[in-house]
C-alpha cells in the first residue's frame, strides 16, 4: 500500500533546510481523500485521472528520472491544476509546485499557436498593436462568415475567438487621485489579458478605492503574473522579476489584485530568502480583503433585493483561501439574498489556458456548472476570477466580479 513512499530513516542525511516544509511526491499515503475533489475523476471515473495516480507520474519524472509513457503524459496533461487535492491531503503534499517542476523538467515545446500566445502574454507592446485590430474585427461583422468557413477551427482559434468579448483599446491612466479625504495610496495589478478584456472590473476597483479615500497607481511597466508560463512548463522568472521590481519601486501601502488566479500566482512568488520578494509579499493583498478591512463606517450603499449566487474560484478556495471576504463585501448592500453556488469545490473547467488546450474536458465541466447556476435561480452570479467569469458567461447570463456589483450600488 505504501510502496510509493520513501520510508528511509537515514540519520546521516543533510540538515533540514530553512523555510516552509514542502513534502515530495513520495509522501502520498494513497488514502484517496483527494479523489472526490478531483474534477477529472468526476468526468472519467477512472483512477488514472486522480491526483494520487498523477503523483506516481510526477515521482517518475522528479525522483526516479524515468521517462513517462504517452498515456501517463496524457493523464498528467488532463489535470486542471485546481489544487483542490491539496486542501484535503493529510500529508500536505504541495501538488501544484510538484506539477510545475515536472512540467519544467519535461521541457515541453509549444507549437506555433502556443508560441504566439506566450509572445502576446510577454509583450505588452505587441498586445497594444493587435488589440485594436481585434476590436475592428468585432465591429466589422466578419465574425459569423469567418466562423462558417471553418478556418478558425482549422487554426485551433475557434475557442479563443468565441470567448473573447469587446476589448478596451485605450490604456489605463497611471494615477487615479481620490476626491475624498485621502487615506493612502495603493497600486493595482491589472494582469495581461484582463487588462483589456476585464476593464469593467478594473474600473470598478479604482472607483471603489477612490470612494474610500485611496489614490490608485497603475504602473504601465507591470506585466503578466507568469502563471500561464509556469503552469505550462515555460520559464516565468523574467515576468516575476519585472513585477517585483516595478511594484517595489512604488511608495504604496498595498499592491492589490482583482483576479484570484493572478493573485494566487503573485502570492507564491519565490524565493523566501530574497528581501525584494518579502517586500512584495508583505504588501500584496486581494482587493476583496482590502476593501472589507478599510470600508468606512459611514459609507452606505443603495439597497437592492436580488438573488446573488457566489461562485468561488479554485484559486480563491484552494490557494488564497479568502472566499469569506466576498460574502462580507456583499453584505454591504442591504437586501441582497446571497447564497453559495452549489458544488463550488469542483472546478468550472476554465483552469487558465486549460479551457483552450482541453476544450472538450473544460466544456463538460462548464456544462455541469452552468446547470447548477440555472438551478440556483440567481439573478446575478459573481466570481472573483476573470477567467472563470469569462468562461461561464453565456447567452442566459453574465457572470460578473463582485466589485462590479458593489460599485453599481454606490450613490451617484
């Protein structure tokens, strides 16, 4: 039963390093507690699609330095990296970090489409050139005829094209002063894709921060958090170092993020012994937490009587672990009937780039989640992760960030 565990007790081993203890893949107990929380097991109902079996593959890569079969690779790639398994693991196996290490060691080379995507994520100037062209394409009316040709499907662009809404073309200002009594100054992390396609949330964040007395800085030199690169076996160090340098240079009380997926990556920047990283981590804060902690007693919001269902993203539930802040903020609007969306522990299927790389699996998980949304009879569904909100939005309703809902209840 415990053949996978390293049971050696060599007293002459090297001294224990300082820093947080991260169990390796060999410490899986095969208890099976992770199985019911795994979204791919929900889909396939086979043991190969569980964290405990994937840990065997990770051990072959990281510990035994053995090649893995194409079947093992396929089951590993099916993982959404939702990290729900970490929250129930009695051995506290850091599955996410082991997964990233294995992906890096495999040195997976992306195809032409992957290379293009990584380039767009890395290069802000390139995005600024292409985004206006995409906006023109949306206005031109070419969407329907182009989709009918099947060209987008052949180029593997159909999923991405279908998900993207109207982008914001103009750049955000670098400073948003408050007209209220100034209480301090904060910086806003905008992300890469969200900077253009989730502008509504970013503007709502700025408006709320200004309303409670905070000036907001939006440094233009910031870039992608690095999550897409790191989770797909690509080097993210340049992106990480850039963000640390840019935000550490600012005289601010906090560095705030609006998307929990970005926040999860930012919160796990390494190295713990690096003073620059420590400064960055000390000031990093989820905006839901920050607003709730600094909400003025005299700031009243317009009441409303609607049914709100809260979708809790995996990055928020399993890594940041601050879902309670969303419910606390929503309580600021009197009259709201706020409920937790059922089955929140199971991933919606978005999974960063997973919605594009494994569109069939992702689509099945999305269908399950959208059925739950329908059954909730909610007037509005809120989610603190841009990727989840974008993926779950359909013709029947838009999933919005809680900040958008809160900002909409400010007295004009």
